[in-house]
């Protein structure tokens, strides 16, 4: 099992890589670490996060403003969702999210140079409520170990990179993780339905080939995407796995920021309040350690292509 995390000390907010000619080599090394299942930890946010914005987020009456599970922001559309209230408060929140998302996007482009200009910018979110004993439906529970997959946003083999910051000034955010993705896939993928999807994948490829010849756009969800959606639910539903799998407890301290590919690192949020997060989708062509990508691991197990 990997170490719980790797503390990044050679990149800092306001300084970046500093005066070094090793930035490209270091950046590539950190990409390889992330893709192999490591978590990268910064003791302080490596991007600008104004104290007045932090204060505003912490002081809101979220029980009145909240509408959904999380507050979400779509950077490419400048759309804020998950809150209601005064127009003034909502506009202030939109501005905070716009600036936060822009700062994280800029940071990722400089820190993870091989991904610069190649990522799809996904949603950012704020999680204002205590995670412990949330009482959510099974498939929405954060305290059960799972890997991420987005029903409405298939990756087609791309990877889900997430940047988290614990805004809580007093309490750590507690995660559990477990064994690496390849170990989990070898143990559970067959029972989770991989053989069936592998058998059907050639049909999907044939349909897409003919659709392309006829001038139609290919379907967006690949057999890999379908499996990962099912695997997310399968792991949460598997009571024996949740009970008996080896677990590593991670305590992310106040104001810590961490990066992780959550499609490949099974994780559960056990407790914590006030977390900011920005998601990126990294396409296969940008990956450094392609054989570590979940789709390649699953294709090796299945003996069939799962991504066109």
C-alpha cells in the first residue's frame, strides 16, 4: 500500500518553483506520483485564497442558503448552484468561487506542467456541512469507500483530478483510504460486471465505427465509463468490503490542500466541515504513467479494449 501522502515543499504560493531549472523534471515526477495513486499534500494553500473570502464562506447561514448536497460552481459557464438567499450574498459567493477556481486552474497549470492546457475544467464545490452522520442515501454517502465516476460527465478513459482545501480553521478533515486501484480491480471487477461489459464492448466499437462512417457523432459513454459508474455503486453496496478491507486514516489539518486522482484512489470522508474543491478531467494523451490509468488496468484484466 502507498504511503498516506507526500508533502510538497518545493512549490509555494507566490513563489512557485522558485529559481530552479528542475521545474519540468519535478513537475513530471509529481504527475507520476499522482497517477500511481499518491496524494500530494500542501500544508498551506499553494494558490491565493484571501482571508476575507474564507471568513465570508465560514460565516454564512448555510442551513438557510443551502438547496442541494453541495454548493457547486461551473467555471466555464460562471454558474453557481446549490444556494438561495439574497441577491447580494449570492453574487458575493459567485465572485469568491470565480476567483477561487481561477486561482486553482492557474496553480495546476504551473505545478503540473504536463497537464497544462490539456485538462477539461470541471466543477468546483464547497461542502459547508459536517460530513459525519450526514444520513444521505447509500449511493450518495461520502463515508463509504468508493472511486469517483460522474454520471453526466463521462471521461472516456480520462482521469478525475481533484484539488481539495480544508477551510475549517480548527478541525481536520478525516478520510479513509484503502488498497490501490489495481488490487481492488483484480479482486472485485469480475463480480462488479466487468466481463459482461467487456463482451459487449466490441458491439459498442462496431456501432461507433459505423456511426462515424455514416457521419454521426460517437456515443460519449464508453464501456469503461459504464463500468466505473457501476463500480462506484458496487463498492458502496459491498458491506463485507466496507467492513473488512484494510484502511488508512488520513487527517488533513486546517488549511491543508491536497491533490488526488479520485477515480483511482478509493476514499471515504469520515468527518469534517468546510471543504473547497476544484475538479479537472485529464485526458489520456496528457498522462505520464498511462499504464496506471484505471482504464488500462481494467482493459488488461478484461482482455478487451474498453475505450474507443
